[in-house]
């Protein structure tokens, strides 16, 4: 029987996937990872992408049965967090880090209760300089706010990974070093949040390294 891998999260995972066709997993790292794994080990894995653009951790948790538990995955990869910051800046409808940790913790606890043998991979949220994170008149301290809040969420994900026996995938340091080599918007994150093709390729590489620890 094939092992089931589930990719879960927000737009960085979604990447314009087709909601009605599971084989269309979007243009991002989830598709890139699927390509490598299924080409390398045919008939070994079934991969699902259930990321939804714009979602915060509270939105992902609301879908826990339909889009996680009911799929009975062997592996779950989760990348969520930046929209809790983004939505606060744009709509004053964000998620504080305290609530982020509480809800994320509840979600992981419930997943482990329902799927005791599942293996978890938690990806670190990240940001760089870009049009979505730079200061603007309506939000003059936006970059400082993003920097402050993303660090809190990164620390939270690392703690939760340790607590729940998940593999933690650090991404911020990698992107920060890449930004020193080439401008973020031109090469890595097109607006400071959403990866370019090269950015997704780098996430894919780190994902596959982490996956080897889980097998």
C-alpha cells in the first residue's frame, strides 16, 4: 500500500492547486517534492496538497478532519503562520503569537490522538524584504512588525516540533543568506512572502533533507 504524504498550509503551499483534481498540486514546492519522490520511487507515495491561500492557523485547524485526519496520511507537512501577521497589517484580523501557539498545539495534539503513527514535519515561516513587508503610509512600521512577529512564530514552531516529536525545517536563515547573494524580490520571494520558482526549489531541497530523517 502506498504511503500518503499530505502538504498543508496557506498560499505558499497552495500555489494555485486545482481543488477538484488531486494530481494538480499547484506550481510550488509540494509539486516539486512530489515529482522527485514519485520519480525516484514509483508506486511508493500518494501525495495530497490541501494548502489554501490566505489561511491562518485557525483556518487550517477548522479543516482538521476534512483535510487532514480523514485522508489518513502517513506523513503531514505543515507550513503556516505568516498570514496571522499579514492579516493584522491589512485587515486587523490577525492571530497573535499566543493564539497561534495555542491553536497550533491543539491541532497537533488532535492529529496525534487520531493518527498515532503519523509523522509530522513543521516548516518554519519566513519573510524577507518586499512589497508585502516594507513600510507603507497606512502601515509605517510594517517591516519592523513583520520582523518582530515572525521571530516569535519561528520560536513557537520550533517548540511545538520538539513537543510533538516532529521534524523541524528551518527556512529563515536559508532565505536570509540567499538575500545576501541576490535581491529577494528578483530571485527568492517575489513580494517578501511568496516564493519564486527558485525559492520553491530551495524549500523543496530542505524538505527532502528533512524527509530523509522521517523515513
